[in-house]
């Protein structure tokens, strides 16, 4: 089956349904002790609008952080009271960074907490061709997911 899936290619779009997978995993295996997401840092979460439904901390292990951490994964960890783990860092002190609009560095990239949006973001916005440009998935009107029935 692995060979068959591999032969099909990359699926045609870079976005992933990480949050839906987390929610279905919680439903299927409710007796878990830790929730760990191993994620491709260079993919946006198309179903980010479902983060509010995650009621447990998510430990996010990121692959491919050579050009900074995708702010969506920082926000997933922040919103679930989880943590981020890269080859360089373990980051869990998000609440210490939310008091002001001050900037800070993570793995060589500069971020800030936007108090108005209650989100972490790059200090300099990526352009629309950047794999970390996930802005459309934060906006309710462009969120393509619906409330899932588990």
C-alpha cells in the first residue's frame, strides 16, 4: 500500500488536514497520555478553524524548519497549551510572550504576538508564494472545513 500511495505523488495540494487527524485520533484513542503531531513545517493546515475543538495540549514536532517555523504550528501549540519541538529548540513558554507586541526570535526567525488577533505571526509577512503563507486559513469566511461529526 505504501508503494501505491507513493506512486500517486503528493496529492496535488500542499495543505494538510492536521487538526482533523488530531480530532479523529482523540476520538478513536481516548485513553492517550500524550498527543504528538509530527508535521511538515512547510505545509499549511487547511482545517485550522477546528483548533478550537482541541481540548488537550498538542506537542508539535516539526520537520523542515530551516527557513523558520510556520506560525500556524506556533499558534496550534499556543491555543492548545502545547509545545513546539525542532532539532534546535523546545518551546513551551508561549504565554510569557503574549503580554506585549514585542518581537522575539525562534530558530533564527523573528516573530511577534499580535494582541488584536490573539495569534503569533512573522514580524515580516511572507509573500503569497511562501509555503508559510497560511493567512487564508485563519479567516473564517475562507475556512473550508465544517464542524465534523465524530
